């Protein structure tokens, strides 16, 4: 239960009417009403603004060059932080048509209730629309798509999600909202909280009841910078008593969930009878991790990119393979650089981050990509995934060693066995340091391997296709 709780509330710690409201209602509100199945997430991103506040490259060139904004809904598995399905729209910088898009993604054109839709091998449905809009649904479930297009899903969703759709779009770089009502039981939650250092003098049972009454969490990032982050959690029971411990509590929950967001400790906190809000700067790494949960934005951006490649018809098959291979190569290296920039505070966070980057590489399109380049991407993903596994195994072994050390006693030679708490603590600190050292050493080793693979492949591909990789 605690893993589910910490996953949900870790989002809390990472995450808070007109245009303004009317435009936003037309987008998120209508999307929510037409949901093919009950969602628990709603989100909006202004690509240009968010990329600017995240340093100019965090979203990738595809997103900024091809997408103005996108909005989506999803049913998220809170425990694993993986979407069961995603549906949404992107406003592209130029229109797309179904036949051309199908050819670009090696898919086919289908028809549902008079709507031309495109199936792609990445298990994605695209729905070209008016005003440069492109609908996207994953996975490619035809019955789910039919419910979405025909508005026959008759979904149920909370007033919490409905309220989030009314956020003023004109001030937003990003808005995400997660419905968590009735997700957690207060009894096992209270038990798990008993060894939390951040509770201080507060009762674990009382804190557990308050946290279990959570209705939802939202995050807002404004357009002036990452310092304009507002996280807000709404509760059925008053969270006012949590205000003195909020920073430490959420930081500890995040840490125990194998993630890191140290900036949480610096945020200001405000609380009343129904909500608890935290305000402060959010790092690029933390926000990238949250955005990486969802995939629709990348699919829409790559669909838009295919229409910008106006010279593709004039290329030979070999030239086309070279062009697509270079694009794939650049995408893998962008992900590797994001991996390198991430400053994990814990080995668990390092493992989670690398596993997420590996999944991003797995998601990259491989149509018309050189087989050696595809193998390179697979090797990079496996190295990152292997490091995540190595780190987790090291943490498990360290935990076993510390448990054994805690049971050890020293013989005093006269009065039987004694117990030296200081010695046990020192040994456990050494064990933890040893595990961290091994984790980061393995991480640096795989980065060095990736660098060597990249250099070798760059030379080979440049020679093969006579273009600079």
C-alpha cells in the first residue's frame, strides 16, 4: 500500500476562469466530457512557453518546431506511474492529412463514423482534424477510439478534475491534475507511516487518515520561469495540521519511492480546512521526470515533423535511410544527454530515471532506420536498463546486510554479549556508502561505454551515408 501511496503523493510533491476560460473549456472540458473511459489525469502544455522556462531544449526540437500546445486525459496506474491509455489533441504548426500521414508512419487509413483515422505501428491512432489539430490515442484500441469519437463512453469523473479544466490557459506553461479520491486506505497507511522520521510528534494514524482523504493533486507552472510552480492537494479532512511537517513529509515520501526532488524542502506551504498548497521553484530534472510519464506529446511532435520533411520525395531510398537514421541517432543522443544532466539524490532515483530514459528510447520510431542504428539504440537502452537493475539489486543486498548488522552483538569476554549501537550505526553507514559507490561507479561505466559506442557509430554512419552524423 505504501508504494501506491508514495507514488500518488510523490506526484503531489512534484505537482496545485474564461480565454481564457472559454478557450480552455473548449479544449480540456470538452475532452473530459468525451472521454472514452473514466480518466484520472488531465493535462495541458504550451510547448513554446514550457521549453523556454525549462532551458530551451528540455522538450526536444521536434516538440518546439512542430507543436504549439497539447492537452490530454489519461487513466494512470498510480502504483507503476504508467498510463493504461492516453487520449488528447495537439495543435500543430501546419495541417496534416490522413493519407500522407499513413505513408509517413508506415500505417494505414481507417474510417470510424465518417472520421478518417490513421493506425501507426507504434500502437497509436492519429485523428487529423480542423485548425491544424491532431487527435492521438494510445494504445491503438479500436473500440476505445470509437467510444472517444462517438462520445459513447459515458465516463464518470470527479468535480476535482472538472475544476482543473478551468485554469486560465493564457498564464500556463503547464498544468497537470491527478485524481486520487478513495485511492488509499487510512489503516495500512497509518501503519506504514510509523517509521517516518518527518512525522516528528504527530500521530501516524492521524496523519494517515488525513492523507487517505486526499481528493486530488494539481501542478501549475507559469510562463515566467520554473520558480512559478504551485502544487496543490485537496482533502476531505482538514490538512491544516500537516503544515509544519509538509516539506519534510513529502520529501521523505518521494525518497522512499525511489525518486528525488530536494527542492521540495525549500517550498513555502499554506494550508486551510480543505487544501494544502506548496509554492516554489521546481527543477528541470524533476519536471522532465513527470512529463516523461506520458507519451502523447512525442507522438504528435513526430507526426508533425513528417510533414516538414518536404525533400523526402526527391531522395533515393539510401538517402532516405540515411536521413531517418541521423534523426534517430540525434534523438537517442538527446535522451543520453538528459540522462547525463540528471543529478540524482539517491540511488533509487538514479535507477528510476535511467529506466524511464530506456523506455523513451524504446518508443522512438524505427521506420526506414539503418539496422545498425536500431541496434545501437537497443544497446543504449539495455545499458541504461541494466544499470537500473544493478542499482536496485545493490540496494536490496545493502538492505539485507544492514538488517544482519542490526542483529549483531559484541562479546565482552566476561558478562556475555553486549550491544554497541554506535558500532552498528557506523557499519550500516559504511554499507550504504559502499552501495552508493558501486551504483555510481556502474553508472559512470555505462556512460563511458555509450560514449565509445556513439563515437564508433558516428564514424561508421558518416562514412556509409556521406553525411555528418
